[in-house]
C-alpha cells in the first residue's frame, strides 16, 4: 500500500524516476524471477520454505495489481497522469539510458502465467537457461540466437506456447495457481487502463493505417534499420526512441558474442553515423548495459590494445589501436568523479563493467581511470583533501598506484583460497602506499595514515563487486551512486511530458511490444494448442492493432 501511494503521487513520480526504476526492476521483477525459479520441494524444509516465500510474493503481487489497475482515467499521459503501464513505458522504455521497465515487467508477468516467448516472439532457451542445476539455478534466460547472429524476424508458433511439463517436473515447480491468477490480474489491469486511455485523433488513425501498409510482410513491428523510421513515422518522438533502443538491444546481443559484429550492426542500421567515432562507441558501452550489454564484453573491449595499421590490410577503424585508446579515454570522461574520493570513484567505475583478468588490460584501464579521476576527485588539487601532487602527471601516477593497490587488496581480502595468516595486514597496506618516491610523491604530501587505514577498513568490510542489476542481479551501492549521478543530469527534464501525438501513439506502441508474450500466456492459461490460429496471427504485421 505504501508503494502504491508513492506511485500514485504525480509529484513524487516526477522526482523519483531512478528510485522507482530500481523498485520495479529490483523488487517487483526480481520477485517474479525468483517466483518462476523456485525448485520443486524435496523435503519438509524446502516445502515450508516455498510456503513462506509464496506468502511474501502474494503481498508483493497484490501491491503490483493495485499499481497496474488503479487509474481514474481523468487524465492521460500527455496531461501528466496516465495509466501505470503507459506511464512506465514513456518514462523508461522510451529512454535510451533507462531499462525497459514496462515491457520487461509484462514479459515477466506473462512468463509466470506460462508464456514461453519474449517481446520479439523468440522462444526462451529452456535447454540452456531454465533447466536447474546445482550451480545455475539463478541464471537469467536470454533470447534465442541463431548461428548467424540475432534474427531480425521472430518465430511465432502457437504450438510452442503450451508450457512444457517436462521442464518443471524434475526442477522448477509450476507457479502456484493463486499466484498465476494475481499475475494475470496485473496483466489484465494494465491492458484495461491502456485501452481506456486510447482516444486517437484522425491524424493518429491515419498514421496507424500507413504503418500497417508499410510493415506488411514483416512479422516483427520493428524496422529493419534506423533509416526505415523516416518512412514509418515523423511526428512521434517516443516511437523513434523505442525503435532505436530495440536496435541497440540487438547490437548488444551481437557485441556480447563479438564486439566487431555489434559495432558493425550499429553502423549498418544507422544508429551510428559514418564515420564511427570513439565517442559514439564509448557512449554505447556506457549506456547499453540497460539493453543487455554484458559487462564482461564491455570490459574486454575497453582493455584491448587494438591492431596497428598495416600496409596491405584494412581492419575496421574500431579495431585499430588508436581507436581503442580514444574509446577508453572517452568512456572514462563519461563518469562524474567530482566530489568523490578516489575509492568511491573506483567503486563506481568498476561497477559499470567487468574488469578483464589480463594484467596488461587492467593496467591500461586503470591508467585511463587515474588520468581522469585524479583531476577532479577529493584527493586532487581541486578537492577538499588535496593530498595528491599539484603536478597532473604525478597526481595521475599516485592515483594509478593507489588504485592498483586497492584492487590487489580487494582480491587479497575476499579470495577464499588465501589463508587468513597470508592476507595483507593493515600495517603493510599503509607502508606500501604512504610514499611512492620523489618522482610521484611531493615532499610533505605523503598519504596520511588515517586516510589509508580508512581505505583498508572499507575494502575489508565491503568488497568491490561487479554484478548485474535489476531482476537478474543485485544493485550494488556503487552502481546505485552512479545511477543517481546520471539521473541528476536529467533533472532539468523532470517536468517534460509526452506530446499529444506521442500519448495517442502509446497504446499501439506498448501493444506492439507485449502482444506476443500476452498471447503466449493466454494460450498457457487456457491450454490452447490450436495450430489453425497460427497463420491468422502471423498475418498481423504490427500486432493486434494492425
């Protein structure tokens, strides 16, 4: 009831955008993921554990139903207070820097009712991700990927929508019926509000008809490239952003397999302009985590030295050494290290990607971080501590050595393979970092003992972690600070509302993204296995509203 009250307050919703994003992804979606991944009970302990878990999830789902269904319909999204589903969609799904909260929430609700497909209509890979083992019971599912890359068309087959009992019989249990009903109630409530607010003007009706004729023959409502948007729509800004975000999601999936393929896709689809710049690639690495970019893949690209220009060979510009170097520099410049200590800045930096394991790659990344952070952090000449040298080169070197030492300390303190009597002591850490020599440390500017001891205590008590966010991971404190700092840049747009054209287009735009998992969940709930409906559904190019 508290969350429902907070959400229904329009003024709070405007100024707590990041906080509500964390609530929906890290609380509601996380609960749904855990719900569908509960194992079959094998003894009394696991049985009662499931009972207590279900009781807690029931309360969570009841509050979600309230949020999705409570709307008086006196105002629309364009007037500042539309239904929850379209409001979530316009705030988050149509923002390049934010998660697809509305669609992912609907997909998770549908999966808990039995759906087997994602928003593109691709089957979830149960054989790899949904069969529990002692070590992968919390692994997140991913869309199907074919051998040649991410398919631009979806495979929508009604026969595949019926839930397979074989998957859950010996592993994950079926979602209890009363909780499936609550999930279905949340879906129905969101869709009711969505259609009640749908009052399209004649212009919007005309654009819908034009899109239907343009997309005829395409199973997926998504355009094949960014340039196609010019002939699909020109007046609806949110549709353009959502389509670009869908292309970025596909690029992230390709990048996770091979970086060069992902960047090439971004160029070919028109998201990147020719020529590709290091700044554009750095922005993609910084912002694409919300569309599925793997942190490990991002770290691997940042740490690569690249290829040197060779006569007779012409690798893509994004594979060259100078390009990799500039991408890393631009990537570091996208963080806001002002008014932070070096340790807090390092925590925030390392929470955005997975640091590679090779020493030379770590060296390159930390050097770039130190060059950027040392100029503005609290230890620098413009900070409150002022314990680094006034010379930029010396300050950067001190920041680099201290950062490297912190990472080594983090590994030392939290590696279970290192015996307690072999772990670095506080005195040794202080001794190793007090004075780096006169080439780096100015006389009288040795790092204070209290400062280094505070770093040691902080690392000992709280490990530097790199984890996923949202439904398939836990939001770390460091990543949360990064999110809040990023959201501060958008505060000037807090009062921006979708245009009337955008608000009228939301019903169709939302439905284009969720109709396939909803149809799949209906088939699962009703046990439908009617192959005669398959061709009728496939004939609809833009979803049910086509």
